[in-house]
């Protein structure tokens, strides 16, 4: 029998991976608005539900990617040098979008405008897909262009602006590292997203910066090849950062769906 993963990797990485496990249950417990919560108050008209629905979707996808990273390590016993970064990237993207949508302290109208913006972006991406596959395929329901038109008409009727979703880099600058001072948070948040995005995009610069590596010996002259393995210290640090971002986003969700509306804007 192979030695358990917990005994073969650093305690820091084990702790970071174990912190992922409670996230799914915590998310599931918070997705249904409690009576008297701010989410219950906002959720009557359709326009009031966009922010919550899209935040839940973003968080669910983010948590699922983190869970895949945990299972890769503890169940498959695989610690690839780079693939886990793609999973962490999806996790941080879900966290920061959810935090932007449900940011504590913003007004109801600001939250609805952000929800409209996120829904508009979702429909626009769908529009591009439908345009690419052509109009001849079978479909059900409204096309994306019709949904966008309806959304814009509803926003105009309610006199609500459709707030454009910031770029993923900007969202990470704002929300990826909530415990740090604003200026430091912004700088490190942007650096984090670029680091997590480097390898999924095949950026050569990011490879030696992330992995442990050593030059192979005995090769022909002027030939250099590096052996790459996971850098457990970096993996633990990055995993911890993303888990904390998800935890903070879950706290925002819980405050919105559980806390009494009178205690919030």
C-alpha cells in the first residue's frame, strides 16, 4: 500500500488542501435566502436576483475547481507542477466575481446594477456563441440578442445603469487578498492573477517561477534541459490565498442570504 499523501508532502500544503473540504457544505448551506434576509428582500423582481444567482454560480464553479485540486492530491496522489494552477485560477475568479456582486456596504441599486452588468456579460458571451454556431440549429427559449434587449429595456425602465464587470485582473486587485491594506492588496492581487494565468496560457516566463527545477547533467554541449517538479511551498501559499478568498466570498454570501435585512444596506 502506498504511503498516504499526508505523509509525503509538506505539512503546509496538506493544511492548505484540507481547508478546501468544508467549502462545499458551507456554500450549499448559504444559497437559499432566509426569510428576512437582504437577499429575500431583493429577490422579488427578477432584476433583484441577478447578483445572487450569478454569485452562487461563480462560487460553485470556483469551489468545484478547488475540490478537484484536493482530490487530485489526496485521492489520485498526483502533485503536478503546473496543472493545479489552472484549478486555483478558476477558484480565484469565482471568488472575486462573487465578492464584487455581493460586496458588503454597497446600496441595493448598486448591487442590482452590478447584477445587471454581470448578466449582460453572460448574455453577450452566449450571443457570440450563438452567432458562431449559426442560426440553423435547433433552439429553445429566447436567443441571447433578445435576452440582452429585454435586460436593457428593464434597466432603462427602472432607471438603473448596467455596470460593466471589471476585468479579472482588476477584480483580483480589489478582492483577492481582503486581509491586506488597500495598496498592498491591489499590487499583490494583480500579481497573483498573472501568476495563476501564466501557465494555463502557455507563458514560458511563468514556468521556472512556479516550479522546483534543476538542470539535467550529461547532455550534449550547449544543451540545457530542466527537470520540473511541484514547488510545495508556493503551492501551499497560493492554495491558502485562494481558499481565503473563497472563504471571504462565502462570508459575503452568508451575510446577504442569512443576516437580517435591517442590519444591512
